[in-house]
């Protein structure tokens, strides 16, 4: 991918969203088409100009993309559908970038869309007896990891709760977020506990929504007369999965460390160059650990980084989850990774009204998914 991106530049030129929300009777087709139409309008493109569409979804079933997109017109475009758990949307975006970078296509849509679904996982159908009734439940794993960090690193309940306070505050300024109400530290700590020390307000909600991003090549940018000043360049795209790690090192943390390091290396930058990071914070403990793993701060300093306001919008350092993250914006699975790209694009364009991080030039989008897998992208403001 590094070679491809060097040879053929990939740009994000259009973004669109349907606000994330709790399960409703709205058909997924309506959710997805709103996001696509917004992205087309944002890019100033017509539907027939899109040559390929990659749809990320985790809960809709077969052929969701074609069933939905035919309502825009049957143009004969290529339609792909990908499922990769929480990283479904990120994977759809990666595949769209690869199509453009390879020279196969000039204009590609990456779309994430989902309804709640039944939530059944392949891990429950592998024919093997589970270690325990909750061994495949992510919340249980992260509650145990939080307890381990509290025991071994001195992490406190307040440290984790501050992540939720920040992200609910960011989401309150995001018109596409599922939760749009700021929360105090006292409210987060007083909300009902779900498992272990993780309270309701420190856990992401499931729901529905859609996000769309259109990527083009340099040739496509020129041929279609698109505004270069609003184009955001994709500098890197990396995908990997969990591997064996040294005893004592949480495999997911190492997965985030290695995948983000690979993406930053591919982009030719270092963590301190980043102005914005959108990452997987399904549970508050994750943001603290992944901020350290990415290299935004030193190991063991994640809680202090949040406490001093460095992770805030306008906090003077790298803003973490300015969208509100999964905790505040929501986590409908299929759209989540594409939604990260949409938020980053707004920030790098300087168009994130009400939550703009000043001077944003470089950003990392990082998602993990059950399995476990990781997908990371680095994006840059035009001219960076």
C-alpha cells in the first residue's frame, strides 16, 4: 500500500452522514442513502460518476449494498460488501483507497451502514465449548483489563471517568452524535455499573446510522474539476490482526501499537506530528491504553494526558476523539470507521463548526474489531 500511495495519490473529496441513534423503525436504505447523497453534494459529484462502491456492514445480511444503491440509479457500478466487526467501515474505506491507488478506479464510494441486528458472533458458532459463558463478551474482557491496570499501574476510577466526561462533552457539540448531552465527573461515576468498575456512561451505545466518504485519484480530481482546497490526502492505510505477544502484554494493546506504528511509518511521520486521533473507545479504559500505545504520550501517562486537558479540543496537543468517540458519538458498527474519516476530514478542512481543533493538519483514524483485527489510516490537510 505504501508503494501504491506513493505512485497514485488518494484524496477524500466528499463526506456525508446520517446521525447515529438508538434503534428505530427507519429502514437501513433510508439511513444509507442520506449519507451517500450528502457525500455526493459535498463533493459536487453526480451518482453516475461513481465507479465503485464498497459497503461496510456488520448486521444487515446479504446484498445490502446493491439493494440500497439501486435507488440512486442502476449505473452498472461495482458493488462490494465487507464485514469486519467494528472495523467494517474502516475496511470498506481501505478497500476504496486501494482501488483508487492501484489505478483500477478514479472515483470510489466507501459507505458504512447498520441497524442493530441480532449481535450473534461467529465465535459462538465455532464448535468449541467456551471457557465461560462470558468469555466472548468484549465488555467483560475490558472490565478485567481495567481492574488489572488499577492493580498494577495505580489507575483510578476517576482516571477512566474523565475519558467519558471529555467524549460526552465533544459529542454534545456534534450534530451527528447519538449522545448530545455533556456529563460531569460525578454523573459518570454515579451512573449504574455494567461490569466491574465500568459504568453505563463509560460504555459505548449500540444503535444505527450511516456514514459515506468518496475518494478520488489525482487524475479524477483534475478531470472532474473538484476543489483541491477541500481535498484531504490519504497518506497511509494499514490492516493487521492480533498475534502472540510476550506474557504480560495485553494482545489488543500490542495490536494497536504495531498497527499504528506501521501506519505512521508509512506516512513518514511520528506520533508527535499528529493533531487529531479518532480511536476505538468502546470502553473508557481503551482510550487511555491506546493513546499510550499509539505514542501520543508515554506508557503509563495516558490518564495524566487526559487529566491536564491535552486530549481536549483546543487543548494544545493532540485532540483524541473530537467527534465524541464511540462513547459519545455512538457505535453502530458498520458506519463507525467511515464516520471517523468523515470527522477527520471536517477537522482537516477547518469545517468542524463548534468543535474545531485549531490548526489541524495531520490525523490518525484507528479501529479494532473482534477477532481481533486493526485498521489504521493517516490523513493530511491539502498542502501538508
